[in-house]
């Protein structure tokens, strides 16, 4: 019975490998068909009217706020550890 299970497992493994190989062959055939294709420009690229800029005030405020919160957390943890020890 053990040999039958092993054979079944091996057969399933071989079938899966065969299916994977067939899929790869199909992909390669599709890729080789595309190599002869020609490309054509449908429409030219559009330039933006004005350059995009970042909101520096928002980033500076978020950085300061995050730094303040993290600083408070570090001080709290340090105080808690010093009280325990």
C-alpha cells in the first residue's frame, strides 16, 4: 500500500511539472510572436501646466509633532525604568 501511495504522489508531481512546463512553453511562444510586432504612437505626451510642489509646512509640522511625541514617550519610558530599578 505504501508503494502505491508513493507512486501516486510521484505521478501527481510529474503531472504538475508537465503542466508547468507546458505553460512556460506557451509563454515563450507568445513572447516570440510579440518580438516581430511594431509599435505605434497613439498620442503625444502632455506636459503639465505647472510643476507640482510639496507642502513643506505640512511636512515640517508633521516631523516636529512626531518628534515631540516620540521624545515624550522616550522620557516616560526612561522615568519608568529608573523608578523600577
